[in-house]
């Protein structure tokens, strides 16, 4: 050890200089950067889920004139952690005659698509620092076909619910899985058509480019103002895709006990809940990216940030993105605790006889405006 230290001193380098150089060398390795960004994306989602559970319990309590969690930690903030510890000690068992492989795969398949989809979403920008991503975009994966890949990955969540319902050897669970499959397939058509209309307008499937196109001096630059019908169609489909009320038919407790997760206990049940809230967080992130300007605000409001270092701009853009997502999550919760659940026939009728024809008309209208209204195309 002494000879090593003397060798560094003879060459004029201290141990701290060697450590700094090693860290810089590692940070210039694309694989290391990708692993760090993926761990950061998982950390954001896993940190957001307990806060969303606490937030939903507080929001529902407010709407129902209750107090909500207030015993565990300040303002009840540690209640979600206490629930997680409790679920870890719950009895975990397999029902009789189950397909164990699918029974175990169901909760994991319900959770993973939300995390993978979130890793494709640009959540900020660090101008002048291409180490974090092309053009300084903060995203785990910067793909030219990012919107298409994200839609494909997010649709995989239905397999987890279907696996759980089928493998449980329970009629209520099976009905929940079948309902989920039919519901998600129906409303994925609506969502896909809405995305098609938006892609026609933006001319790209790159999520970062879509965000940059919404950067402007005034709010009408956002796609929610330029494509209001597309936003409405995507929003309704998002409620169905995340199994949120008034479209939570796969787990309708008045009809199906617990739906697809009736036979799940302990941490397996917790994985389904993690998947539900991770899907909610990711879907709100998608809506913010496509229609609410992503990490941007009107240019006049952010001009003063240009003189700050890149990490300050990156932190500010990330904070703006998170604030928009949290506001949209609150809206989803507001709707859940305000509107009653649809009947199954009403849900399917809305999708196939109202929303799909409306989505087709929206595509036609977008094409006509792009052809004859030059002011519409950015």
C-alpha cells in the first residue's frame, strides 16, 4: 500500500485526483450512464407510488369529510410504509389447482410496463450537457419512435391482469381478467387513434421533439389547445387503461369481490397495487408530455433561467414536469371520488359506438385541416 501511495505522489497525482478521474471515466461510459438513468427512473416511480397512495387517501378523505391518515408520521406520511411492512408479514399462499407460473407472473407483468414506459418519457432538459442524453434531454431512452414503443409497452399491463385472473382458479378472478382484457383492447383502439391524429399534426414520434414543438411564448402552443378533441379522447382512454373509476370494472367489489386479485395476498397483492399506481403515474406523465408541454412553460416565464448553470436548468425543468404530473394525478383522483362506476354494457357502448367513431372523425378532421389550413401546422 505504501508503494502505491508513493507512486501517486511521485507522479504528482493525489488519491483524490485518481478517484475523480476514475469517476469521470465511468460517467463517460454509455452503459454506466444507461444503468444510472434506469435506476433513477425506477427510483422515481417507486418513490412516487407511496406518495400517491397517501395522496389518494387524503383526497378521498377530504371529499368524504374525513381526516384520512394522520397517526403514522407527520400528516400520516409514513402510513404507506407501515402498510408495506404489514403486507410483508401477511400469509402468502397458493389457491388449489392454480397455474403457479402465471400466478406468479401476473403481479410482475402488471408492474413492469409502467416502469419501462416511464423510462421512455423525457422528464427534463439540461441544455449544453449531452452526457445525459441527446440535446441534454433527461430520459433513459431517447428513441425516434419513442411514442410508438411506449404505446406498445404500456399495453402489456393487461397481460398481468389476465394472467392473475386466469391462474387464480376463481370465477370472480376470471371474470375480472376477461373484463380487463376486453376493456383495455377496446380503449387501446381509441388511444391509438388519438395518438395517430397527434402524430399527423406533429409529424414525429419522438417524444422530446413533441415537447419542443409545444415550447412557445403563450399557452396556445400546447397541444391541449391545438388538439382539444384528441386530448379528450386520450384522457378518457387513459381512465380505462389505468382501471380507474368510473372505469374500474375489472375489480368491481360489489360484483366480483376483488376482481382479478381476489386470491392474492401479501406482497403479491402489493405488486398489483404498485402496478396500478405506477400505471397512473406513467399515464399522467404521458399526458403531460403529449398535451401539456412536458417540462416547458411559456418562454417568457423561463427566460431568466438561461443564465444559470445546466444543472439548475435541469432541476427546474424536472420540477416543472413533476408539478404538472402531480396536478394531473389529483384530477384523476378527483374524478374517481366524484363519479359513480359505469355498468359494463355502458362502458363498452361508450367505447365502440361513441369514442371510436369520434376518433375516426378526429383523424379525418386533422387531415383536412393539415391539408387546407396552413396555420395549423407548426
